[in-house]
C-alpha cells in the first residue's frame, strides 16, 4: 500500500511500514516538510495518490478534507503524543482489515487505542470493528 505519514507520526513508523512491504513516505524524513498545515499534507497525499496517515483529528472534518477522489485518510485517535507502540499496534490491527489501496479509496478510517476501527465513506459510517 502507498502511505504518506504527516509530521505527527513517529519517523520510525515509516521504517516499520516499509519493513512490512508498504510504499511509505514520511513528511519530515523523506521531504523535510516540517511545520506545514493540514491542508498542505492533505494536498501532497492526494497529489502522490498516497493514503494520508495522521493523529490529527482535524482530518475527520469531511467539509475541510473531502474524500471524493481521495486515496483515503487514516486518523489514529490516540492522543498526543502517541507512543510508537500504540501507533504500530493500531496500524497492525487496521491493516488486517484493509490490504489494498483500493479498499481505502475515498474512505476515512479512525483507529483508537481502545481497538475500535471506524470507517466512513462520504461522511457516513459504514463499519465499526473491534
């Protein structure tokens, strides 16, 4: 899968995903994008056709970050700052359910530390995993 990790995701998570055979780019590690706004990261992910991964809950705003034509958005709802272990466990659980870019296209997925995974498409929740 193709991921774009914004600057709030630990840098080691890029290596973790790469070690699991995912095509991953980190905003700071790979591009030097530090201190950029949410709209900037959203635009880069869309332009590069990568699924945006963030802990920033602003990305749950459908009006500000529409899903139509989007590769998808993953929001890790785990407070700030999350531990590396929390981030990796949430991604591991999430990737058991979603194995291709197409499975997340035009979807917003929110994964919590409690183990819940909520999937929305066009603002409507249609899955809730535990």
